[in-house]
């Protein structure tokens, strides 16, 4: 019987693999009224994994996430795995990294390759496709042809397969769908959309196509119009709102930032924890509760000047200058705030973070990350470094004073991390640079460290040897344009 079905399907003219699967699948299902045969797999010609009827009734969610290496994907994947299990979330992208490969299932996937997308989704028994593979606004303006291809072909393939195989689809949209003709303040969910970027054009196309597939083919398609997303854990992905992430890193590393937007460019923003919660809530909301396929979602709005003030309240030495470029012109076409009342009404959306809370948490998270990286670097070179609550108080006789700023008054990582002391092994005064290197310091202002000798006595070293060289080359915060971790500088010098 199976041979007859497959021969019949293969006898058709000009069948692609995915068309062959769609042709044979209904007849293969008919072999067992309760679902697939127990000894048959899913995917192409029954070679992969598939769901049985009992699984379909339980509808255990299994997610395929495209664009997993992007800003949202890097945080959404662990967020989902914590809720549905590691094996139930398959990450995919055209690039990867060691952390992603080691954390759980990963597959190479170009979303423009429809057949690969079909094979992967079916073999993994996917119930939900979260489509994040997109070229963002700034990148899209530099290469509009590629943005058009990736952003439109990808969503078309996802929706087409969802219609054929009953996947649920979540594909975020963006505030870039709005343009100069849209209201700038409290932009409503339904309004004129005439975007001025290729990214915005492709996202309008996505919204309309998703809505069409929902009404025409019954596809469960859902979308949120993300504002600018701020994350402490994932780097920005090439968007116009990227400044709101980079500014925190530069504030801690160098104490200064040059913004590519004008000081009064107000834009809607959202902190990543709120973004993840909003995404999860919409995906899991009962379909009957939803009144549309795409929702505005908002948390806060601010200008670069207002964000700089919030950071300055936490890091008093921070300063910012402005050099607007083409991204400032893009920002001027976007809303300053969004009306997300429909999301609040239909599925209970409520943000947790405002500007002050977000800034405080970002600085705290980045301080912790920097401390961990410095500790790892120090341990790799045989040094012991204390961060946060110090190993010794500043008044302890074996503690050196590493919490001063340089003679120029610049911010340095000793202050940022709250480090009060460094205790190192014999002959490793270079570790002073790990916790005490002042931004812009010269050899005469290099940080001090306490070296523990073999006999238990201690010696304080300030501008001597490797420590002085490391501090002179940038210390923890780095002098000049190219910041490099002081532990690396010290290790190279030794």
C-alpha cells in the first residue's frame, strides 16, 4: 500500500520535495485512522519524527525559532526553554555560536529555502514557528534588495507551510510600519501606514499577508509591533534604536557616548524582560480572546537626552555628545508613543519597567557581567580578583585603594564594579590593572595592587612593571578608541 501511494505521488510531473510530501501525506494518514502508523516517522517520506493523534490532542507546544542569533532570539530561546523544556525549542539560523550550539537543539536554516524549512519543521514535530529572521531598519537601508528578499520570502514560506501543515505562527512586526503620515503621539493600532524604509515596507507586507492567511486559510498568525528593544544580554541587531543599548556599554567602559540620533528624538522603547513577557502572553493567549492579528505594544518613551540623564543619575561622570546621521532621519518618521490599549484589553498586557527602573537594572546587569568577565580573565592567568563586595575593606591593612578615579577625574571600572581590593598571587602585580586601571590613565596614575608574598607579607605596587604598562594602555576602561580588557593587556605584557 505504501509503495502504491509513493509511486502515485512520484508519477506526478514537476514535484518538489515539499509538494511530494503534501501530496502523499493525506493518503499516508489514512493508513491509520488515529494518526500516523506507530512505526512510521514524519518528515519526508516518513523518515523523521512526527506527532501521533494522542500528542495532537495534548498539543504540547514545540517551537521552531528562525533568526535565533538575533537580539530577540538570543534571549527568547532560553526564555521559552525554561517554560516548555529544552528539547521543545529548536533554534535555527544561517549562523551560530558555541553557546547556542551547546544550549539545545540547533539546525542550520535559510528561511528563503522553503523545502528545508518544511523538512525541519515537520521532522521536529513543530507546532509553533516563531519567525525572527529579518533584516532591520539600518541594515536594510544599506542593502534594500537583500532586505526585500529575506523579509518577504521568509514570511511567505512560513505562512504557506503553516497553511499546509497547521503550524501556528508568531512573527513580530515593528514601529517602522508607520511613517510621516501616521500620528506621532499615541499612534493607534489601526491607522495610515506609509513607511519610509525598506524594513518598514516589508513589515507592512508581513502584517497584511499574515492577516490574509488568517482569514483565507485559517492560519493562527499573531504579531506584535515591537518598539526599540533594550537588552543587557544581547547586542543590538542593526536598528535605528540601537543607541539605547550601546550607550550603557560605553557609559561603563569609557564614561562617554556619541549618539547618532539628535538629543530630542523621542521614540517608544521596551526593556527585554517586558518584550519576552509580552511575546509569551500573546503566543499563549486563547485565540478566541484576540480581536486582530497584530497589536501595538508599548512600555516607555524617551529621547536620547532623557536616557542620558537617567544614566547620569547612576554614573555621575557620564557625558554624551550628538552626531546625528541617516538614522536620525529614519527616527523622525516613527511614532513618539504608541496606543496599546487593545493589547491591554484583549490579553492583559502590562509592562513592568519604566525608564528609571530599566536604567537601574541595565547598569546593575552590566556591572555584574563585566565583573564576571574580569574574574574569568584573571583566573585564566592565575590571578585571584575580588569584585562587588570586596575581599577586604578599604581600611584593611592588606587592601590597596583601587576605588579612586584617575587624576583627570575619569570614571574607571574599579568604581563601576564597586571593587575595593585586589589580592593576587606572588609576582602578579599586573593584576592591579584588572581592577584598578583608570580610564585614560598614564603610567604615573596607574592603579595600585596588593601582592601577597610567599612568606605571607604584602607589598603594594602602583606604577611598577607590568601593572604600570597595563594601566597606561587603558586599564579596565581603556584609553583611546580601542578598549581591551586589562587582564589581557597585563598577560601580554608579562
